[in-house]
């Protein structure tokens, strides 16, 4: 959800290419209208130049906020944002961005007075010459609550957790660590030194540097499952199993997080840790990579069955239960990735879809640990990222499509053009380029109005798409100009298609649209780059228009 995607662009504001049209059902016309009215996420259009007025809201947004759409159009952004008018500077800053939707976290107030945490993917979009903000609203209240839950979990977990800086001073202790060391409140220990609890009260403070935790604080590698003796405030020792991991931020290494278990009551602790594992978001798992290369799952927490789409009573560690949730090819790839991580001693991380009837996107992460017999044990977690992948796909789609015509936008077309040029250089596969311009479109737009002009653009776009080949790439290049990429097509074949397109558009006059097009075409030379071809074809288009329009010219 933190991914960035470019907002839909509506074209040149001078030609009104971004104008909206009302539909019979109160929705908007065109592909952006379909995205707006039918999207599963709430979407708002906000006018920064009108004090943050809400220009429109899709049906999902109206339902989310609990207002009618008419009422939504009478509100301002400060009516729904708990920041009130203080949100306006942030809104104007977002409106000044170019080329992207960027996630921002806010708290929005609904009609019933309740407040929800939201992540807003907001970016500028030109609509009928007006620079507006297109805001996709994602309710993350549950995510925030989960983060709060995780903090509470850390407070209540039956494992001691503390943080120290590079000098060994305490920066954080959870209640278990505080009690285990013999104190009532962590304030008694903050800025205290860990040395006395690692080496005992009688040792010199600097002796802690020789302890494995001290070596981690000196910039060494982390230690896992270290069986050692720790000391309480009164000097009494207790057996512990300890893990210490370095903490890094943008400035580099800043300290160590230490977690430990008082092994005095090992059996009871194991039971409590099992409960904790099953309460965590996602699923915890353990698997073994055997010396002969076989992978054997040995443990899944209770949440795994639901993630995999298996019956609650199933036993996921049995291969007959697990095998149906992924294809043979996916299982083979998973085993290869685990073997590679086990061999290299590196963390395993992989995304993929699993499940029986309903597929879910899962992210898996695990750390390997080698045993003396050559077996590698992986301890990890599986997280459900289905919703994140869905939102990323929607934003990526919006970043590649022209909202008025539903064709590729300039960015997506440039990618395809570069790929075709690379294929030509690599293996000599030919391609041709076609630039198409609607004749006298400005005159038509000025005479009939922007709404009619937008409809004309959509009809011409649909005609061009309907008469092109499946493998061709058609884009709205800007204003009333279109670009068509023809892979595997030489110039003669491109000329035949261009003439067919010209006749098809001219035939629209019979249905009330007196439109014609001028076309420039060209085939890329063997050593020619895409920019050079584009300039040649653009010059051919200019010749077609200069020679009277409604014609095709070869570059």
C-alpha cells in the first residue's frame, strides 16, 4: 500500500479532454467514469483551488462516509478530516506534485460522528481544464488497530524484551524484562546499564563487552537461542535463553534488541509461547531441509489452515493436505528457493498464491539455522498480502490507461515502443509505427463544445481499436493525436492497415460524426532507435495534413 503509482492524466487542459459527462444513473462516462463509479474503493475528487471543495464522490465513497452523493458535493475536505482547516496546507502540497499518487495517512470523520483511520492515495488530475485531486481512500482502521494490538502484545508477551544503545544503556524494557530483573517499573532501569545483568553485580561494567550481547553492540553479528546465565537486581542468577539482534536505521547501526526467556519454568513458558504464536497476525511455521534435499514441514500455527483455504481440522504438515494448495511447478520453485537459502545461509523470502477454491497472496519469510547433522531448520512467518496486491494492481492499471478513451497512455506506449526497438536490435524482428491525428478537431470542439469533443475522441478511439490487430498497441498520445505500434509488421502491411483505419473513421459520418484522420506511417530501420523513427513518422503525418488531410503518408 505504500507503493507509488501515477494518477490518471486527462490530457491537454486546453482542449477539454478531461471533461466529465453525467450518465443516466448518476455515474460518469468513459473509462475513468467506470473506474470512478464501479471501483471497490471510495474515491473523491477535490478542488484545491476552491478551498478543498469535494467536487464529486463515487457511490462507494458516499456509502463509506454515510452521506448522499449530493450532500458529499456540498462538503469540503476539512468537513471530513479531523485536522479541520489545518489539512489545507497538506492538500495544496499534494496538488503541486507531478506524476504520481502518494500515500498519506489521515483520520476522517463519518456522518455518524465516528472516526476512521484512512490511507489516501492522492495525486493531481486535470479535469475540464481544472487541476483537481483524485483521492483513493483505503480504510486502514483495522491495520492501525493491529499495530496497536502488536504493541499491546509486546507489553503482555511472556518473554523479556529490552533495547540497549551502543554503550549498553537501556532504552526500552517490556514489563516481563522489568519484573525478571527485579524491578516494579521500567523507569527504574531506563538509562541503566545491561552489564550488571549479563555478568553479575560483582563484575566490572566494561566486562559486558566480552559477552555475546556486548559483541553485537560492538557491531558484530546477532546471536540466536543462546543458553546463558543472567542476573537479577539482587545478584541472583537465573538460566535464560537469549537472542540479540542489531538495530539499524537510516544512519546505520544504532543499538541492539535483546529478548530472553527465563528457563526456570521452561514447560509453562513453552505453552505460553505457543498461545502467543497462534495469536499473532498471519501464521508461524517451521520447516526442515534434510541433508538429502527433501523439504519437510514440521509445524504451522493455527492460522495456517485458514490462509491455505484448508478445513480447520486438517493437518497442514501432511503433504497430502498441503499438495493441492499449489501447482507442482510452484512447489518445485518453493523447494529450490529453500534449498538455495539453506545452502547459502541466507534468509528465505517469497511471494505467491496458495489455496483451494479461493487463491490468496501470501508473503513468506524465514531464517535458516543449521544443525550438526546437516539438517537446516527454517523458522518463519506467512502473511496475507492479498489486499495489498489487489490495490497495487488497481493503481498500476490506472497509471497506464488514458481515462477518457480507455487506451494506453503515453507512458505505457513509450514502454512498448522501447521493447519493440530492443527486439529489433536483439533478433531483427521488424515493427512499424503509425501516428494518427483527427482532422480539424479544434474547430469541431469549438463549434460543438467539449462534451461533444470528448465523445468524438471516444468514438474515434473505439473505431481505431476495433480495426487494429490484437497484438498492436494503441495509445492516446495527447489531445486528438493517437499512436499505434505494429509489432511484426513491415511498411506495406502497415500501409494497408492505415488505409483501413482511415476509411473506417471516415465512415463515422454516416452515424453523425463528420470526422476524418490523417496518418503518418514508417518502419524502423535495423540500426534506428525509437526516437529517430518517431521523428520520421511525425514528419510524414505533417505532410499528410499539409497535403489536404484525410490521407496516409509514408515516412
